[in-house]
C-alpha cells in the first residue's frame, strides 16, 4: 500500500510537471506572438515613415519643378519683351530714316 501511495504521489508530481511544461510552452507561444506583433507594428511604422518621406520628396520635387517652370516662363516673357523692344527700335529707326532724309533735302534746298 505504501508503494502504491508513493506511485500515486509520483504520478501526481509527473502530471504537475507536465502541466507546468504545457504552461511554459503556452507562455512561450504567447511571447512569440507578441514579438511577431511588435515586428509587424515596427514594419508598419517603417512603411508609414517611408510614405511620409516619399510624400515630402514628391512635394519638394513639385515645388522645384514649379520654380523651374516659373523661371522658364519669366525667361520666355523676357525674350518676348526683348523681341518687341527690338522690333519697336527697328520701326523707330525706319521712321527716323525718311525724316532725316527729308531734313537733308530741306537743308539742301
């Protein structure tokens, strides 16, 4: 009977050990799951950060392109003004020519 009692006690202890191992394994699974969730969260944060960076870069590039376009537009406007000015000067000179010619003729007469 003593042996049987001891055997039963041993079995109880073994069962307890097995339960503790099961619990330990379950705890490890939960820890692993938490670590996976943290990894996922970290990855999502990286992606969000990258999206923000990309957006900033896009905005910078857009602003730079707008500046460049404005410079080109300003240059084109200046060129157009210069052409107009040049044409006006030519017209003025053409008009002055006959006037000068007339003056010469008048003085010689």
